[in-house]
């Protein structure tokens, strides 16, 4: 059955326009959002948040035309975006898929970054815990996965996040090192 055009304003409230902005149903199906437990309405809310936060890829003062909005959404990596959003929301099926696809590559990347298998595995495990969203603020689970916007690959975003966590860890531990004693003659 072909997807029916849905006005974004009717489903997610981006902008009231007389014509459909994009095919929400088609994008929802394309992304396999249902397999991770994201309903069509949740998917629409994600698109609204991302589109308006990024002003559809335009300058802040610009008003996006229907075609610019379509082009913006078509440029997103929906499969990655939906997986990240479902993980950020705590959907177990999404986490299982995420770990099956990304655990080994991220562990290998962490080992390469740290130069040590032990430190790399520790770094990767710390990142998984942070991504899972163990922190809660005002009753809302916080996960960095929520900040992924779908513009680049999820794997690229994960590697960048992993490298930044390594730099953060290095900065913290460098501050903990004792200062050289001037009496030592160094």
C-alpha cells in the first residue's frame, strides 16, 4: 500500500501549510522505527525537534520552504537516527541491535585510541554505560545518544564521542599526577 502524504503540522506541528511537507509514513517505514518500538507519532516528534533545532540546515534567520524541508529530511541517515533515538529512549530491542552492530568496532577503536587493550576495553565500557543513560535528571533519563542528529554516520559520531571521552579522561588524570619536587633538582 503506498504511503499517504501527511502534513507535518497535523502530526508534529512544525509549520501550518496547506500542502504536505514530506511523507512521514514513508520515512517512518524506511527507518524501521517500529522494529525498535518507536511509534509514528514519536518519530514525528523526533523529526520536529531535529528539524527546528537545526532550522532545516539553513541560516537561523531563514524560513525553510517545503522543498528545503524535504531535502533536509531526505539528507538524514534515518536508520542510524532512529536507532540512536530508540536507544536514548531505553528501548531494549534497539540496545540489543546497537550492541550487536557497534560493540566490537567501538572496542577496537577504543583499543586503537588508548594503545592498550585493557584501557581500551575500559574506555569502551564506560562509553556504553554513558550512552545507555545511567544518569537521570528530573525523572528523565539522560543519554548522549539523544544529541545525534543523523547528519553523519552513527559510527562516526560514536568514534568522535569515544575519542572525546578519552581526551577528557586524559585531562582528568593528568591533573591528578603529582608535581615535580623542585628539591629533586629537575
